[in-house]
C-alpha cells in the first residue's frame, strides 16, 4: 500500500509470521499516529507494512480481542490527555 493511500481507520499489518491490528488516528504526510494493543505510536512509511484496511465492523468480526485492547488504549490516552489539560488550566 502506498503511504499516500493511508487514511484514518483500522489496518492489518503482516510483516512477520504474526500480524496485528492498528488504528491510524492521524495522518500527516508520511507520518501516521496510530494506536494498537501496546499504546500510541508514530510511524513513517506506515503504508509499507499495512496489508489491508478494515471497517470497524470487519475489525470487530475478525479481531474482537484486538479491538477491545485498542479501545482500552484509547481510554487510557484520553484520560491522560484530560489530566494534562486539567493541570494546564489549573496551574
């Protein structure tokens, strides 16, 4: 997949024996911010390893545990951002 074709959404990566699901949340040129089961990250050349794009329904059907873990990571990232914003407003 070409980097120019990457949009926000779910992608399945298969570079080794085992692949995994990532959610691209922000695309800026060749740099993609994503969330996976380990947390939030950034990658240049995201399109090199993205094998296919999935809808939320497809991701839930095919990778229910991974979608649940990504949802947990989204909640963690959101809570950290809210805490940071709260501290900034009240300091």
